[in-house]
C-alpha cells in the first residue's frame, strides 16, 4: 500500500512547495510594483536600475541595456505568468478527488518546459548585457550572481538587487524591471 501512496505524497509535496514559491513570488512582485521600490532614488545620470548603478554603468551603456531589459521583462513576465498558471493547474490536479498521476506528470513537464524557456531568456539577456559591460563590470555582475545563487528556485536570476547591494526579493523578470 505504501508503494502506491509514496509517489503521490512526493508529488503533493512538490506541488505544495511550487505553489508556495509561486504565491510568495507573486506577492513580492505586486508589492514592488505598487510601491515602485525598484525605481526609487533615480540619480541624475538617469540609470533606472539599482543593479546597473551599482555596476557603475555609464549613461551610454544604460542606453544600450535599457531597451533590451524592457523587452526581456515583457517576454519573461508572460513566461512567468504561464508557469504560475500551470502550477495552479497542477495543484488542482493533485487536489482533485481522484488524482491522475499521468496528468500530473504531464503538467510537471509543461512547468519544466516553461522554466527552461525562462532560463533561456535570462541567459540571452546576460549575454546581451555582457557585450555592453566592461570586463570589471562583468566580473562584478557575475560575482554578485554567484553570491546569490541558491536553492528552491531563488537562484541568482530570481533575485533583485537593492541600492546597497542587498536583495530586494524574488521576481519573475530576474533583473531590474523597466516600466
């Protein structure tokens, strides 16, 4: 009997963890969006991202980075919303009276595909920024990312960077959002 129940318990545990992470991430994104905390304290140099200000990006660099960052945010936000929707669907599947393990596994694959798509967008953005940043700025950026790498979906690209270099919370977009 335990052999039949154990896989369902593992799936339920994974689903609940994913749901918790998704809800927490959505809450933080909403809070930052409503309070505008990603864009407070703009300096006269008009670099609207605390991370890029910390890296010492010039206005010229920012003019090259910002349009790509805006496009990245738009595309990553839609992927994030899609993944979160699929997570909710998976929770519904697990919560149903007679959970179908095959349907749950299929939904997990859809979620993983979305996560792979998000990772590809992040890597594409990092490579684009790397072309604009100087070698010392690149080193600082990647050192910051290495410091913030972690588990449970809160790795380097899931953390925003506050003005003083502290993490301001997870976001689907991955780097400074741009309105």
